[in-house]
């Protein structure tokens, strides 16, 4: 159970950190939330928690809105998707930076999954110092 709490905390820290970074307005978009590197374990933890939450919200949407109310809508999933859009882009771009690639590679379907699974560059690269990993 402690591991699940830790995974959720990694996810929450990334979401909150991204939106705190956006408090700087245009400066944040120039480099704040999209600069730097993200360690592989941190990235996959964030991504997997996102997927689990999206599935749970999809089930709730299906039960409440589609089955009970008969409304073909998924408001919880839509709100979650919008709320996590920028943090997810930030995570993907920062993970690309960790392996020494430009962030635009997140737009290459399937190939980006291959890149996200690669080991980080040893030492500093053009995107900064290596990202600190989360505890195992």
C-alpha cells in the first residue's frame, strides 16, 4: 500500500509542480515546465497512474452518465484529460530530454514509446543535469 501512495504522490507532485510553473505565464511556457529532464521511473510512474485514474473515471462515467442517466457523455474523463494535458506534455518532453532528444519526438506515434523506454544519457546533456530518480 505504501508503494501505491508513493506512486500517487509522484503523480500529484508532477501535476502540482507543472501548474505552479505555469504561474509564470509566457516565461513558464518558454522553458519552465518543459525544460529539464525526467527520470525513466518517475515518467512511467506518472504515466501509469494517469492511465489507472483515466480507466476508473471512464468506468464511473459509463455507469453514471451512460447507463443510469442515458446521456452519451463522459464529463469526468474529459475534465481529467484537460487537467492533465499540459503536465503530460511536460512529462513526455522532459523524458525525451533525458535521453538527449528534442521534445518534438513525442509527436512520433509508437517511436516515442520506444524512446521513452531508453536509458537516460549518463551525465549532463544539452538539457541539463541528470534527473533525480524516485525511490524504488
